[in-house]
C-alpha cells in the first residue's frame, strides 16, 4: 500500500462520520494502511483536531466496543482537522501547504459534500496545485440534478483533473456479492449458457430501505428516489447482470461492456411512462412495530411535495442476448424491510412430466442478496420424500459469512483502498453517467409535467399496489410475493 494523504472534504458531514471514517478505521485495524498515511478532515467551521476527534469518537462509539483502545489511539494519530470553506480561498492555500510539504506518494481528495460545491472546490485544488498527477479526486453521487448539470460538473472537474484521476464512486459496486456476480457468470460453465433470453424469464433488482429521509429532507425533496437510487445504483447493478463477458478484468474492458448495456436500454417514451413506471410516496405507518410519520410530515418537506420516495420500472434491453426479457427495477424508503437483492427467474422446462407446484413464479431462480447479509441462493425443484411422485422446492445456499472464515472488507473500505492503489475498475466512467441520465430524463420530465401525484403507500409495506400490477400484467410476481 503506498503512502498517502486522504483529504476528506466535508469531513464533519454525515457521510464521513457514518461511512468513510469507519471504513478507514477498519482498514487501519487490519493493517492495510501505510504507517505514515494521514487523514485530513476538512470542515467550514473553525475547530481543533482534538475537538474534532472527540466529536468523532462520540459518533463512532457503538463501533468501538470490540476494538482495542490502542487501535483507536493509533488511528486518531493519523487524523488532522483543517478548516476549509469553499468560499474562503485562503483556507485551501493552507490545506495545500500541509499536503504538499510532506509529498506523499498519493493524495486522495474525497468530496463528501453537496454536488454544487464540487466545481468551486476543484477550482481551489487547481489553483493551489492539489491536482498534480499523483492526486485522485473522488466524486459522490448524485453527480448533478439532470444531464446538463451532470455534464457541467464533469466538464468543470475535467479542467483540473484527467479522466484517470477521477473516481466517481458507487458503493454498491464495492459489495462482495456484486463482484461475485461476475465470478458466477464468467468463472463457471454452469450459468453462462443459461444467462440469456432463451432461459431467463425476468430479472428483478430491488433496493429497499426501512429508513425515511432521516433529517435530510431539504436534500431529498430536491432529489427523489429516481435520481438518488435508479440513475446510479440500480442501473449499475443492471449492467453487471446484463453485460457481455469482458475480454479481461482490466478497468476499461469491464466498463466498455457496461456502457454497451446502457446504450442498449430501450428508451421509455413519455407515452409509455404511465404503463412502465410507478412512482410512490409513503404515508404514515409503522416500521418494526413503531409508528413513523408520512413523507409530508417529515422535517424539511414541503406540505404539497410531489417528490417520489418509491420507484418501480419495467426496463428492456434491445440486444441479441436480452430481447424480450423484462428487467424490473424497484427502490423505496419506509419499505417493509431493508433488503437489496438481484433475482434471476429462469424459465420453466418446456415439457412438464411431474405435477407442478401451484404458483405463478418460476421455481428455478437465483437470488443474489446484497444486504443486510450477503448471500447467494439457488432455488430448484426436487422429489418430495414418499411414495408419490411430487416435486417440492428447495435451495442451495452460499452464506459468505459462514462459508468463508476470513475478514471481509465493507464496500466503502474496498473502494477507498482501490482509490489509493489507483484501481478504476469499480468506479463509474463519465460516459456511463451520461447514458444513465439520458435514459432516466424522459421519466423525470414526464412526471414533472404530469398533474397526477405519486401513488400513496403505507410505511412498512412493499410500496403502492400499482407496483405489483406492473408485474402482474406479465403474469409475474415480486420475489417476496412468491
């Protein structure tokens, strides 16, 4: 691991406290960081490093229960707080002097801020010399509000950083099970012959959350589920499922195949939006037996807001492998449970000689669970014990935690280490973002022009009834309805 300085711009924010610093602490405890590496957290308010560490420790305390005190002490010795307000250029002069005086092998500048600050921050990096060839800049999603703003941000950042220095992060690509998806497909002769329209009936990709807006009402009400989850996470997972075998595992070989899928997505015209999409908004209900308010009662939400907290889409890929196979995408807040999974439903056998279980859903399906636990489960039919010839469903399970007794890095830890090592393969290329925005924009615009509000659903359910109807028109069911 090279010597590095990591500059967390927005180091006092929610993302840094909940995800980035815990991930770096885990890597530190595992001995994966260079001994001399530093973490420079920035914020707009004046503070000392000691005050920053005290606040950080209080927020991270639940995760420190099983960590030896010496691990935390040696980790915070790497930390340094630097005031850096994007509106105060002199702050960046001091930051640059602090980094460039030590001359680490690698400098990682992670922009854990609102996207509208990306451009002025990069301007300051360019002005102060924090854009040299050994500097890598990490951009969080959502990168812009639409295609035009996305392109404006990318073009502005490109004035100061080369494309190979820009790491557009999507933390779902860092999950072990997502990477195992490639191993399942391209490392085994078992599935690849079946991974096509002749044998796949449909594909379902779900990211469901129990949480609401959690104090981020101002941000979320300007964003919505389509921009926050579909344009990035869900479309990236769709690419990983549908792409052709890359020529190698090099970064551009993989990303070249992903962009082909994004370009092959059939556009959803304004006339098709009502038929192929569902947008919803949660109402008051209960999560884990406790009452929760509706979206319109959340702090920071306008009482007449029409922002969607739930999206379901029927997508189709116009290429030889997937023509006619529906890809159902779904995401929502205040859902019945927290789950992220990819479900591949295989077609039934062409001629059934056994009595079949009474269900609409295919009995052969592969379920790749991304969260809360990572696992892979293959469902199929076997003969039920006894003197009758009847079939019953069963499954083969691969639980990563039980099957591999090794330490597994979290998604953010894996991706942060990849940035330090200079590995771009699990990050999103600029042309991928452009194509994703082009595909979702007609949906965004049609919803904005519609007089119909989002369909209501009760918190603690699986979303609006229209979501089930979206599949039932194709004689299909969501995985949890089987």
